[in-house]
C-alpha cells in the first residue's frame, strides 16, 4: 500500500516526528509530518532513522536530551502506531531524522 516519507530537521526543541489520528486516509500527510490512520484500531507501521551525525532523543511533546530514549546516529526504530499516537524528538544540535509511514 501507500508509503509516505519525509526528512525532518530535529532541533534543540522538541520537534514533532509524526502524529496519527483517526478518520482519514492512512497515507495523508498534513501540516508538515502529521499522518492520519484510517480507523481507530488500524495498525500504522512507522520507520524512524537518525540520519544525522549525533544522537536524537525520542519521547512525548516534553522530551529533552535528559528524559528521552536515545537513538544513536545511524540508528533506526520500527514502531507500530495504533489509534491516536505521536512521537517527538530533540537533539543536542540540529539533526536530520527520516520518517517513513506505511500501511499494512
């Protein structure tokens, strides 16, 4: 099925990587890198790749370099979002993070 991908510039402030909500086509990107799942219980696979030269830290909207889960440079994370969900990232300096969203 459809794949949507983007490269996101993650800064020293929490930056939205992706957000899902229900009631829209799963391959619809809106307002930057916000993605929508078609129904509440739909599984939406998401691949996150740190393409920068330094680590990024993953978490909620208040994520910091002290509280987030570290994703090392060159590292990746596969995530399966169900329903309404989101993920943010922050870096010690500006880094590029690739996000690929697909539908199973």
